[in-house]
């Protein structure tokens, strides 16, 4: 087993155990939830196994609770009733830091479950960022970009070829020691296992895994684009040769959300000094860009000859990196802005808890930096609230602030 690589979410987990009775770590399977939880837990039970303890817990959920604290209850959704038992136990003990629950799926909505508010704090864990993977790059703090304390630095000398390999490999902590071809095979196997086992387990044995795979393939072809369910429906028809119903697309989207395999980028709610309305459709993204590239059968070498797909994947990776950083600094979220005429657009908006915002354009080529800076300043001038910062994300080079106030930041440098 590879050594544990510290995760950005470690600090959030430690903070949660100091403030509430239980912390729920949710996120895609194989993103590292269990190993992260084990760094702070004194005992554990794994509910997705056939161990005697897990079998007893399926019959008597309360039997899973005793043990040294913090106690890890891994894959809690295998016994959905455990949630309410943890909530009541937290009340009875009246103590913080009692449990860590991990979950790679959300149980059916009809499961009778209390929200856990005030007792259980939910924490999203995504796949590893480039900084967490140990990529050689000077860190650029998102917090310092917001508060104005960011200083120029050396950035990174990473090449576009490096990014292509990193994106195909993905941010899966269990595969960091594999070469990019073996990692690509692991991602393909991951998707196959999810469709063949996780999807039927969540949706019922009569669910056809091939439909779920077709849905994910259609989704992969739309990453980084504001796309309606009708667009996904049309793309699925291209994949399968038969048009699915709107109800099926909506249902499959719901299952994918419950498996944490996708994470859409919502549109930003703001006011422009313009009468043109904003697009309300979210941009589509999978949980890790490697999933999309695997579904599109785009390996490293193909990416390097298909710059359009490479650019789209690069933007999707940028959204992922900023999501992790934004959560760590307690920002409200990561959004996009586009008007219905397609003239005013900002690839990524990060809004902090106080309403301050930063806008980011993502460019694969340095030759487009001037154009991107002009676009950022032009659109920002139409937003009623002035930005805290504007930045262009590129693959490599130094971290610099242009004379027009726009920062140029290599993607590998982004951090909280």
C-alpha cells in the first residue's frame, strides 16, 4: 500500500471533530475517504463487508456504535438506519468528535432519515488535486487572491504533455504509483464496476447497466458546456442509436448524483448592467476528468493531437481544483457566467461566504492571454459588484499580475 498523502480535507475533518458529534465524509468511491478517516479514528467498522460485525449491524444497527472514539463507520449507506442511530447516540453522549461516517452513495430518498443538523456535519471529499499529488509548482493561495495578498512567484514549468498525462491518470489516491497506461486501465475498470455493480445495487437489480454507461458516455461528451437534459437525451441517442425518454435521463442523472460520479457547475446568480438575461443551465462535469476521458477513449497521445478535447478537459480540471480550494476556505461555491447571447461569459466564478467574487478564464495557450484578460475586464465591468480578483489559468509559467490587474496563474499552482 502506498504511503498516505496528506489531503486538503484533513484540516476540515479535524475542525469538524472539534465542533460536532459526528462528521460525514461523502464523495466518489476510491477518492480516499476511508484512508483519510483512519488517520484520526481510533476504531472502525466496515459495513460493506461480510464480516460478523457488519452482518450483525445489518440486523441491529446500534451494535455498530460501541468502540473507542472517534469511531469510523465506513460505507454507512449499506445500513441506512445507522444514520439515525448515530444522531441519537451523539445526543445521548453530549460530546464532540464521536464518529466519522464515510459514504460513496446516498441511500434512496424514501429512507426515513433525519437531516442530522447540529449533530452530523457533512463534508465533501473529491479526488486529489495536483498539489495533493505532489506536482512541482509554487502554491498560489485562493484565499490570498481574495484578500489581495498574493505575490508573484515562479509558478511551474509543467508542460501540456504533463497535464495530458495527469488528466488521464486522474486524482485517485490508490493509483498514484501506476504508470499512466495502467492508471487509465484502472479508471476504465472503475467505470465498469460502477455500472455493473454500484448502479444496480443503488437502483435495483432490474436496472440495465448499459443504459447507465450510455448516460455517462453522453455526459462525458458534454463536459464543460451548459447542457440541458434534452441535450443529454440527444447525445444518448447518438451513443445507443435509440432516443431515451426524458424521464429516464432525469432518473439516470439522479442515480449518478447519488453515486457522486458527477458534479455540475451551476450558473451564477448575479445582476449585470445589461438587459440580456443570463443562462441558467449548469455546466456538466464528472467527478474527475479522467472518467470523462476514459468514456471518450481519449488517452494521453490522442489528447495531444486533439487540442479541442484537451482544452475542454483542462477547463474541467481547473473547475475541480478550484472546488477543492473553495471548500477549504469556506467559499459559497464555484459557478459560471454566460448571457443568453453568448457574448458575456466567464468560465469560472468563485464566490466567498461574504459575497466577494473572483473570475477565472481558462486558456490552454499563452497566446490567448491578452484576449482573455480583455474579456474578463469587459464582463466584470458589467457586474454590479466589483470583483475581488480576476485571473487567467494557464498550464505553465510564472505567477504574474498584468498591468491591467489580471493575474496569470498556472493550474498546477492552485491551492486553498
